C-alpha cells in the first residue's frame, strides 16, 4: 500500500481536508471520505457518467480522476445544487418534466447539465442533445431529460 | 474496479517530470487527462507502480502559433479545440474533428498529446497527426528528438516512445487559404469509438488539386496515408469519378481490423464511404 496523502479542496463551498491513498478516486473520496453519497458510481470506467461532478466548473467523470489530483480544486456535487431549501432550476425542471424514474443517473445528469449550461446558457436543442449523450439513463429514454434541461435553461435565462 | 496501489508524483516542471521518468520509466506512467489510462487501471489491465501526473506543469498547457506551426503542449485538452484556437484553415479544421472525440466531460480532461501517446487506432488526433505529417517533440533526460508519425506509430496502442520519454509537444504545419479540409467518421453511437474515419487535406489552384493528403483511421491498427489515392487526386479536378476511385483505392489499401464491432469487409465499405465524404466536404467548401 502506498502512503496516504492529505488533500485539501473545496466541496460545495466548504473547505475540506481528507487523507487518502493516491489510488482513491475522486468519486470514492466524495462518497467515503466526505460522506457525500449523492454522487453515484455506475460503471467506474468512464462510460456511464453517473459520477459526473464539476471540478473548477468543468464537468468531469469523477471515477477517472484521483482525489489527489483535486488538491486545491473547487468541486461541486449534486448536494450543492439546491440553495436554502429551494431546488435548483434544473432539479425543479427534472421534477416537473419527469426527467427521472429510478433516479440513479440523475445526479450525474444534473451536474452534466449544470456544466453544459454554464458553458453555454443559450445552447440550442441539437447541441444539447449531443452534449447530453455523454451520460446513460436506462429508464427515461432521454426525451424527458432533454425536455427538463431545455426548460431549466429557459428558466435560468429569465 | 479499483486500481492497484501506486506511488504518486506531481512534478511542477518539465525537468522534474523527465527526471522522474528516468527514475521510474519502466515501472511508471505519465498521467495527463487520464481518460484512457485510468479506465485501464480501474480494470487492472494497466498496473503502473508509479504515476507521474503532469497536470500541475503549467508550462505544458498551451496552444500557440509559432514559425508557421501550431504548437500544442502536452496539457492542451480536447475541449480547447472545440472552437477555433486561432485564425486560418487549420484552426477551422480542428473543431470539426474535436466534436467527434468522446463526450464533453471526456474532452474537458483528455489531452491532444495524450491521445497521440496512447495511440488508440480509433483516435481522431492520431489520424490528424498522420495526415498532416505532424512533428512530435519528445523529451527525456537523454535529450530531445523530433519524430514523424510514420516512424512513431507501431501498431494498436504501440509507439516508438521509450519508457523514459515524454511526448512534450505536437507541431502541425499551418495551412494557407489555398488548402481545403474534410473529415468524416462513422461510429455506431454518438461519442463512441470510430469504426472508420477519413481526413482529406487538399491544396487547390485554379480548380485543380495540386497537393493532396488523405489519411484513414479507425479501420486498421494505426492511421495511414493513402499514397496511391493522393497520387490519383493530385493534378485532377477532384470530379465525382476521381472521388469515387479514391474511395475504392483507400478501401483496398488498408489492412482492416476484424473484431466484434465490424468485419473486414464492412470496414472496407466504411473506409470507401468515409474517404468519399471527407473528399466531398473538402471539395465543396
């Protein structure tokens, strides 16, 4: 076993220091060391996107990043979306437009969508469809996820 | 789905990184974007004893024009090429290729040079580097060397890069306004690995092709230029018969991979179609 290292980063605005082995993925660090189990792990090899979080505002697969690489970074997870007991427009839109069924992929889709809309608040439907193809959902058939993100984008622009 | 234990190094300078490589090269691995290496580690197909993470070497994070070349540092990520990185034909060509690479979160991490170092047969950048005869700048404690793709790609996931060497920079020659470009790729799902792709880079003078570079990727163990098709195109007007024949030549020239995704016959058909599409794209712009 290789030596544990201190990692200090900001998660949803809170500064945290954890002590992890270098092989600890960012996803596992968030779940096991920070107690933030909203980030889900599906495939653990970068295909499904369930573990998507924002690192320094970029959407990334947290199963493909080691926690030690996030030292000094600003990480945002699904737990940071709602503010003051009020759902984020994306969360509200997923609720309103049935953007989820079982909910397993939802945190990943929410963070992916948050990353997409921060990059381009006016993203057109064809580009959004393409961008959302990054993540897998086995329930909804994607149509309602697309609808939800479009509705949230509209709401967030108002 | 957890990697084996490894020692982790995060050098801050290129010198420090190549010193670490000299020390750990056989047992070590460079970590850049990690979008291919980390899945392989999670599956324990790759078990490096040491990882040398170059993500904190700011000096490697650049894309710039210099001396008639576009110089791409080892930390330039795919997403950077989604919009033109500069003015000119080459900078406009790269976004059309970049959008085929994986998905947005992968493009936000993965790097241009990392793709070249990994040498996946389905890599778009490996095809671009081959078609444009890129210069690959390699560094180690033994010194620096520059190589061309034909002396670099040695097969699927195999290159002539030595364990103590860092692929530090890729240089692409800039293209003036007389050049036209085209790119076509086929994969079964958006963002999936290419089953075949083609890149066409043509120089036109008075409606005739005076220089032609045609590359095919995804279909064989490494990207390749199709010299016989380039010869046919050069001096021609690029009419429909020429384009059709160039596709036929490319389809016959390659030695296609056969796997669960596609048979050799199907891959040849795809190559034929992709070459024609890339050429038509270049000729109609």
